[in-house]
C-alpha cells in the first residue's frame, strides 16, 4: 500500500471514531452533582461538585480519567461558587460570589500548588453579577473573568486589572490567546435574547452580533482557532426552545446556523463541544432523557451515540481524544474513542490560519512543536506538493477547491492537519 493511501485510510478510520464512539457511565461520584468540568488532558481533570445531601460545594481532582476523585481545600466556605478553570496540573483559578461584601462581591482566587495555598487576586471592586460568573486563565499571568456586564482582564497575574463594560449581561467567555476572545450575552429581558461579541486584538475592538429571536441567550462559547468559533443558547431559560447553535469561520464577522437532530417531545439543546470545524458532540434532551449525538461533517448529519436519564443541565468537555459529560445525581459519562480528523500522531496544539484558504495563499502554522518537512495530499491520498517548512509558513498550491491534508513531520512525530481550499 502506498504511504499516501495509508494516511487516507487512517483519516477515514479516525473520522469514523467520532461518529460512532460510545459513552460509558462512571460511578465514582455518588450523590454529588457536577457543576463545572475543567480537564487539562485525557486523564487529569478538576470538577466543581455539589453534594445532593447538604448542598455543600467541593473542588475535586482526578488523575485517572474520573475513576476516582480527591478533594482540594477551598479558600472560603459558604459562598456562591460560580466557576473554575485549571490550565495545567495544580494551577488554576476559582470564581465565587459573596454578596455580603459590598465592594468585592465577586472574588477570584488563584492556586499554583493544587490548593495548598490560594491567593486572592480580585480587583479592588467588582460587580455583583447575576449568578453566571465565568473565568479562564491562559497561564499564571494572563487571565480573564466576567460577571454582570463587565469583563476583567489581567496580564500580570492579577496585580492590575483592565475592565471592559458592555450593554448586556455576560453568560459565557472563552479566549484562544490574549488577543482572540468571545463573549456570550443575555439582554436582561424575559425574552432571553442574546448575542456574541468577538475580539481579535485583546479587546481593543469588538464585533457584536445580536440575535433577534427569543430564548437565544448564549450560555456556551468556544474559540478554537484564530478564525473558528462556536456559540450556543444553552443553560436555563435560554435553552427552552433551542433547536440550533452558531458557527463563525471568520473571527466572528459572520455566523452560520447549525441545526440539531429533530428533537423528541419537549427536547432542546443542552450542551455543545467541538474539537474542530467538522467534529463535535451535542446533548439534546428534555426533563427526563438526554441523547448524545456526534458529527464528523460540521453538523450536516448527526449520529446518536447514547442516552442517559437527567432532569437538569449537563457539563460537556472534550480533551484530546476523551470526552466527559457530567450532571446531577452522580452523573458522569466518558468516551475514550473520540478523535478529530485533524490530528494524527501528536497531541501538540497545532493551529493553521487562515483556514479555509484560497489556492496559492500562505498558511501560518502556530505550534509548540517544531517541524521541518511538509507535504500536502488531496482527499484520495495523492501527494500534490512537498516542501521544506520555513518560518512555519506553508504555501498552498494552485489547485481546485476542496479538502486537503497537510502532513507535518520531524524526527519524532508525524502530524496531519485538515485544510479547506475555497
């Protein structure tokens, strides 16, 4: 078999994994509800859980993919815990609300030693919020959190904060890096209308998209590459009639609608998480049952991959090739065969921009790993160009539109990324 044909076969098998992988139930957290999941890799993760016996919130850590959990000491007790985010093992932030503090009702704590010590890095004043505070840190220095109608950002670990005020309430945030970010909003009315704001310059300028339909408050956002973003009307009243979500491939300038499978009785969109433009997972359900669906073609078709009993919102996260779904009453599901059709042979975070691209243009590669050689194949495995990789720039050939595969190599790894020529 030719090498190019082998790679094409590999891609076919990997794309099939995402479409047809199944989910299995873990029984490691009885009588506790998962509120937030924050996995760092396939097996290492953190979760904010609430006891269904006494309603006490705990912060838990797993190093074996959810098979077992250990508690991490919290900096405070008896407050409204809102969000967590861990960017590497032992290092993360915790956001909570204490309305007894008039000046700083919303506080942010950071740990770099798995909770042995916590540091209050909150701004001198914060807003109260509507119970939907969100946080994300890229490393010890660069981070963001939001509450009420204010986005806070720091580039020195919380010693100094910048604020951005917007017109609507912030329900969700995500940042790819310190420049590329997205906000999901709610207009504050009982129509629960929402929208998205995106920035590509660290918040100096924002592109605002307002959704005119009722029940479109955006409770989940993802920024996956310099051009690719997702936004979904999930959680609470915003998801009461959600039958679709939104995708942008141009940095938030334009959004397309992605439909979900025909809902069963009173079912609505509950969760969304994508690995790349083509591969994603959604949860669709009513007050009794939630179905899990996979797509390998950007939501054009969906394959049912399981169902479970649940009456509340769920948490969904995919890291590398493993997916986790958490919810009430000890609910924790895991799938170990999720794979993106974008990557083969490496877990390094490799981004290509722009993607899609025009024939004859140059793609810029962003990667923590160095590569020296690159060759490009078409959708049937034929090699159409071979070149040395210089300055992480790849010149696309003058060829017809369609799907192509960029093969990157060095002495240790072979990585394959999918690209679209318009």
